[in-house]
DNA sequence: TTGCGTGCAAAGGTTTTGCATGGCA
DNA sequence: TGCCATGCAAAACCTTTGCACGCAA
């Protein structure tokens, strides 16, 4: 009998390939579900939004893409290009300009250890994003 | 003539008082709009959710309460009692059971300072959530 | 009396779910 | 052939808006 784990089979389908290819092609830009729907509609390859939601969920769970909740709008998704390396550091996302900063810093390593030791919580660096304001936007908005 | 600014008159109404009193009574805990609705419904003092939304908006604009957009759920509100409370700590969200943990820890304060000093990034602790696995779920899922 | 406050209903938007059909393996 | 994937429709949510009426000042 086939191992009936709680995981999906991950069939190789046209829609699945198209969605991932599109995200990869965007490089470090991020898109909303609606933008993805529009993209394929323009190409006359309409893909149901339900399908898109379900693929994004899978890709997000597996760490292939990142998910952001910028402002109060809908969620944004972005390909986690350098997959491996990014598991070992955190990400800073500027709420103003949307820039994503990869934070390579020993302090962050300490955080993970500290929170695990003292608070019994295992941080998932893949999904954790620090929101805030980047240096450029801090300068621009000095006197609002 | 009365200054006709874009601001409202802020009448002193029963509903307005009840809502603020409730938030104050919660101390540093935060609640969603729905929780507020339920609270008053239980007391047989039902207040329309529209009214609650509008009061929260005013209180938020004036800085009387804080607003969180934790995880992907609905917004949370909390009385800005002493200026301290939740803006000076982070939140941990368990990906397994969904529990939200308030992390009171000096180390986190250091993070903010460090990231600002060394990486010129101002972290928004209100928005930032650490995702991971809580103590209970770590135990439960030891051997999956 | 004036005009904001209230709350019902309805609309708007995002995301999820039910279900029958289609397609991968 | 057995499931999973797909996608339409509908539901489930959260939040906002329109409107008539009530109430504070």
C-alpha cells in the first residue's frame, strides 16, 4: 500500500508549472494573487484563482516562495530564489518601498538559540519576516 | 463660528464610553472587533459592529489605542495604557496550533537597537511576528 | 435645532470550501 | 484505474458604505 501521509502527491501539472515559472521569472519582485490571475488571463491561459491559491499555499508551506502581508491589502508572494541560504538568515521587508533585505548577522543566530532555550519556541526563519522601514525610506520621510 | 475641520465632534455617547472602558479594563491584552461584539452581546448590551469599527478607528487615529495586524487574521486592538505594552515586545505565532505568544524579553529590545544601528532598519514590532513551533507542539510532534 | 452617532442592511474585497469533472501517474 | 488537481459557484470572513433615525450639545 502507498504511504498515506498527510502530504499531497504533487502531481506535475501545467498550471503548477506555469505558476512557479511565473514567480521565478519575476526575480525578486512580489505579486498578489489577483496580479497572477490577471497575468494569465492576458495570455489567454486563464487559471482559476482557486488553483492559484492552492498552489501558492503548497509552495509557501514547502518554503519555495515567501509570503508577505504588506499594508492591509492582500498577501504578496515572491520566489525564494536562493532557497537554501535564505534558511539561515532573516529577512527585513520595508513597508514603504517593499524592498527585501537579507540580514546576514550573528545576532540573529543568537535570537533563535535564545528563544529556543529560554522560551521553548523554535523559530522558523523561512517564514519569519521583520517588517519596518529601510534606511532610504527613513531618510525620505524625515519630516512628514 | 465653529472650526469646521475635517475632524469629528466626538460626542460623549454611551457606546463610546463602553467601548473605551472595555479596552481599558483589558489592560495589556488585545482583542478583535468580533471579540468586542461578543463581549457586549453577552452582557445584553449589544453594540452594532459598525459602531465598534468607527470608534476603534477614531481611538486608533488619536493614538488612544494600538492596532495590530498579527498573522493573517483580523486586526487586534489594545489600549495604549502606558506607552509600553505590546509595542516593545514581539509576538510568536505557532504554525501548528496557532497560539499567539507575547514575548517579553530584553533581548528583543537589543535586536531592534542593533538592527537600527548596524543595518539602518527600523523594525516595526507591531507588525513583526515570529513564526515557528511552540513548546507544546514541539513535544507533541517529537516523532512524526 | 444642528449635525454627529447609531445600527441595520448591503456592498466590497480576499480567501476558503463543496463538488463534479478532468488529467497525471 | 485511482487519486489528486482543477475550476466554477457559493460560502465564509473582515471591513466599509448608504441611509434613516436617534440623540448629544
